[in-house]
């Protein structure tokens, strides 16, 4: 059953990839060199835009919330590279769909272990496949023993059926209602309650599947009320120390 579901998901995702991609210029407020991230829309830009280059990005930051301020590490993970030049390829998606190991996951894990001091607090974000990797990271017992994972926010990512008893931190899943990629999840068969979870909103893309998956999460009119941790009308703000920014290939 898992193999059949994974095959169907693969065929649908390949169809989505064949659709024309909406340019970043069509989205609101493209990311440039912003230090202060007040909403998830800016974080979505940070993940998807080409500057600074790198599939995996790690940066020291200050997390400000209503109950205080603390130092954290900001980790972002990009989605599939359809040129198949890196480890974040379609094969990584298929493996992660079933909560299996893959080279991309190992690279993200190694990056955290290399560039984040043990004992540090981490907030992690991922788009598409990157969000699937982030979900698995929260359940990695070696990592959760060495670090404090506070939050993970995913953009247009399928739910990965993991052992929730091992999960550390708060998981927020953002899904455009016209984004079909989050629907490619084994949870639709194995964990319906988890499949139905997540925050769903419409960016008005309807039949523009690429726009719903790649552009919607950058739009302030749809997601602009979410703070840096994905909380509606919350007060969380991330201030990045770009002098410490590390960008890594997949």
C-alpha cells in the first residue's frame, strides 16, 4: 500500500513540476537583505529566493516574543532541485515521503551538527521537500538530545508520518488550499487526523498549481498576519545576524 501511494504521489508531483513556474517578481516584497523577519512571508522569501545562495542556510538570530528574548539558530531548508544536481532531488522526496533516510536529510543533519553549537535553541523552516526534512529533524533522537528545537514551520509540504512521541517543539504546517503538493502524503491512508491538520488558506490561485505552491506563501495578503513562528497575530520576531550566516549546497 505504501509503495502504491508513493507511486501515485510521484506521478502527480511530476505533473506539477511540468507546469510553468510563476516568477518571484509576481510575489509581494521579494527578499533582499532584511535583517528583521516579522512574518512567515519574509521567511518564505528567504528560503526560496536565490540570495543568499544555498539549499541549507543556518544563521544565528535573536527571537523576540511577548514573554522575552532569547538567542536561537535559524535554519532553513529548500525544496526539490529539479535539475537533479544536488541531493535534494526527486528521489529524496520519495524516500522522505515514507520517513526513510536520504542523502539530503543527512546533509541537513550534518550541517546542524557542524554549524550549531550543542545545547543551542533552533527554529527550522522548510518549503516543500525542505519542510518534510524539517519534520523528520524534529523526531531525530540524536539531534533532539543535543539541541533544543523550539519550532518548525513548513510551507506547502506533505505531512510525514513519523513517531510523534519523539517529536520536539511545535510544528506549524502552512498549506494553500490550491496547493496539491501537501496532498501527496501517506498520511491520507495511515494517519488521517494528521493529514487534515495544518493551517489552510487560499491565495486565489485556483488552477495555477505552480503559483499556489511557489508564490502563495510569500504573499502578505494571504499569510501576512502570521508572525515569525507562524502564529496568527502573534508577536514573534526574528532578527538575523547575517555576519554569521552559513549557506550550504544540498
